[in-house]
């Protein structure tokens, strides 16, 4: 049978305030970056806001194969 090891000795690492702070700050920064990206994305896709800023929304244009071509000279 395996020897009994006390739980404190069997743990991989100790709990420390520094590790918790790193985890909390990195999680907060990730949430802030996500929020900034969501705000930018919603502003970039708002067509009314684009018209006020002088940037008209993108218009889909036909490709060159869809245009009327002049008849070929035979």
C-alpha cells in the first residue's frame, strides 16, 4: 500500500496573494479588451453613424463579368 502523504505536502504549489493578483489583473484586462472590441465593432457596423461621419456604407458593386460588354467585332 502507498504511504499516506499529508495534504499540505502533496500540493503542487502554495496559495499566494501574488498569484491571485496576476490572475485577477489578467482576467480584468481580457474583459476590458473584449468590451473595447465589442464597442468598436458595434460602432463600425452602425450605418447611421457612418453617414454622419462622412463615411457612406459600403455599396455592393457588380463584378466585371456582370457588366454589359460591347459586342465583339467579327
